[in-house]
């Protein structure tokens, strides 16, 4: 199962494919010193309050990958009911719904989808979630404001 | 795999076989693989003492047709042929001709065949766990009478699924052994990789392991391997055997196998498909001996729990106990003799259980009545006691099943790690997780 330098062939293959056929709106580049650590950039989806924003994330493939899920975290501040202050993401496939049949690619697509469709019923950031339910207009305004403040301009 | 293919397809020059008759005579014969069955009869008939025209030869559940060539049978060194004197003219409804393993290549839909044999032939491959070789081997399917266990039996129809093969008494047959009268067959497997001492132990069929003739990539490592395990889900998802082992190992380490009252302690398809539990747990023999031993221990423990039992909480004991359901006072019978309370798992006491979370844990149980302490044992067990105390300090029990649970970060929403429980609870309230918990102390 292991390729050169102890890096499993699966990770090499996934990396190659991410480079050769990137997912639209997402870039994932392995760190030059650690092939298990990826620098990820996700563009805020069109029609969402995150549109126009560029969100940085980090993704790490633990030793047990693909038997256990990648660890993913937002580095850019984001106003989202399923992302907490530390950037941790509430997404079932990163926890108990993880399966080795999933990939880095599918994880990133799911995160992109989560930006398009926030789920305030399964929140990680309670005040954000509460506002999203009580006053969606204001929540969307906040999200747009945070996007402008933290996710634009570099 | 190349080695297997070579081994299976090349018929050795001189085939040493045992010929058995229905009267108990056993003779050794060296046969030429290019002979037809008719030639074999001519060769062995004199030794049997009756004319070749009155001999019928049975192999793997079929009477072999005269014109059939030996090299086309799944015949290996030291195989057993059954020579039977014809009593009546063939009644017509009995299957003759191609021996079963060869015929099955076309009729068993879930079975695979070697892609390109040396002579371009399709030869079926079964995989078995051989307890003599202590590993997975290529296997041979064989047939015997369910009654007298002899191989001189003719099947009345071919099995057409694994169910036919694995379910006893599913297929009728006619036993040719004098005085037996058996009328149903049983299938069994032999390891094809060691020359059998006659009638060596049966090998365990691994029906989910197949040659990867369709070049399906493993769902975990994406490589196309020669051998794969096909999960029993509707999509028939595939992993290579290495990834199957890693998958099982990671689940076993987290104790995430599923206990199913019908199929036992098992795992589903890694893609979490419905109804995909591996039903034949012999497949876990593919794990290392150490992991398999752990698998067996965990499985036995889950069975005890599912049957209403419990375990002695004493360090180094852990005896499985089946106390009366209404009884709170449990004695570790046949074990260390410890007497404990079913609810709090501490030494037995009268009255309410003391809460054992966090700071209060240091209160000792020594002064409890009915708590018999063997001083020597207690002295020897201090290290374990220390670890038991740290478990008590660092963990809280799941409010439903009492599995000690450590919280190493994240929010207060806990999901019980024991798959058979899965209870959602609140670390703060030590009760069911509610929206109120979310509102007041989700992170704090």
C-alpha cells in the first residue's frame, strides 16, 4: 500500500488528480514539507452571502487516512452557523459518517455545498445559528459583512 | 496470483490418485492426465475385479462421462476417485459428465474464474482459510454424502448459488456406498496448496474473496489488486485484502464492530451501505492472529452484554457473568469472587450508589460491607487501581450504558462510542442532549 517515502499510493493518486483536474472554485495544494498537509482555498459560492470571498482552510490527512476522516478547519474567519470561532466545521462526513470511499475531493465539495446551504438546525456556532433562524436577513447581512472584512482583498 | 494460475492449470505428468470403491477397497493408481475416463476404467478395472464396462467413476458429485478427459477435471495429486460397480442402468435423472467444480464456473454467479488459464481455459477458483497452512489458500470444492460422509455420491442437480453450497442438505443426491442409502449431499472445501494427507481437515470457504477479474479498483487505496473482498451490499463494493485488514483493524481498535444477534460480531461495507454486514465471520481469519484473538474476545464480550450479562469490574479479572436480571448484588463466581453492585460496579453496598465522577472518586471502597479483600491481591493490584482511579477521574459514564467516556476537546455534545448504544448525551448535565444544553452550555 505504501509508495515512496511511506506515503500511501492513495494519497499520491488523490494529490495528482487534485492537481490535474482541480474542482471548480477549490484549490488544494500539499505543503512542500508535509505531503499530508494541504493548503486549501475555497471560493465563496455564487448566490451565497460568501460570494466574492476567498476562504483559506487547512486539511490534514491523519496516519489512519483513509480509514479515518481528514481533519479540516477554516483559517479565514467566517460567519456561518456550522463553523465555530476556531474554524472547526460541523459536517457529518468529517465525523461519524466518514467512509474510506470518500476522498479529499468529496470533502471539499461538501464544504463548498455547506457554504451554499448553511444548516442552522445542526449548528456549531449557537448565536450565529439562532440569528440565522430568528432573523435570516440580518444573519445574511452579517455573513456578507464578515466576507468583505476577512475574505476579500488578499 | 501468477503462481496460483500456474499451479492450477498445469496438470502434472503422472497423476497419483487414490481410487476407492463402494465396498471399502482402496487402491493407489498413477494416471496419465491425457487419458479419457474410459481409459482410466480399462486401467483400474482389473485391480477391482470387474469388467471396465461395469465401472462408473464418481468425482466431486458427478459420474464422469467416458469421453471426458482427466486433464479437464479439477483433479490434483492425491485426489480421491470413487469407482463403483454399476448396479442398474443409469436412471437418467442423475447428472453425469462434467465434474462439479468445472461445471460451477458457469452456474455459480458469485463465483469467479481465473481469467486466462495457461491453455485459455476458465478454471474456477475458490478461496478458503486453511487451518493447516494458517493462511488464505486456493480451495477445492468437494462433495460427500451427508449421511456416511463418503465421496461416492452423485448429485441430482448442480448448486446454483453460494446458498446451495453453504446450506446443509440443500441438494439431493444418491449415495453409491453399499448399505448407506443417503439421499442428500454436503459440500465442503479442501485446501489446494498442500498435498493432503488423505481426508485432512476441511478448509473454511471465504466466499467474499474473489479474483479481481473485472479490474475493480479498491475503494480505499484505489489500486487494482489481484484479489479483492466483495462486500455483500447491493452495490457489491470492493476493497483489496490489505485495505480490508486495515479497515477491520481500525474499527477493532475503536471497538466499532457491530454486534448482530443473527450474524455475530461483524463489519458493514466501508461505504456504510444498508444490510451489508459480513455474514460469514470466518473472513476475519484474514486478520493477524493477534487481531483475530482480540476480535474473538470483543465478540464474546458483546454477546455476554447482549444476553443480559455483565463483567467482573476487578482489574485482571473481567469474568463474564450472567446474574439474575433482578439482582443488584453480583458475585464473581468461577472468577475472583469479588462481590459488587450491578449499578455502580463498585464493591457491593446497601443503599444508594455514590456518584463516582471526578473529585469524589478518592473515597475508598475498603470500608464497604460485603467487600472481601484478599490483602495480597490488593497489594499486587495497586498499579491497576491507580489506572482505575485515573479512568474515574478523567471520564464520565454514558448515562445510558455507563461506558466510561473521555472528552478530549470539542463541544459538550457527546455521542456514546459504544456502537450498540450511540446515546446522545450532555457532558455537563450527564443526561440526554437537548436544545436547552445547546442554548446554555454548548461550549462552556
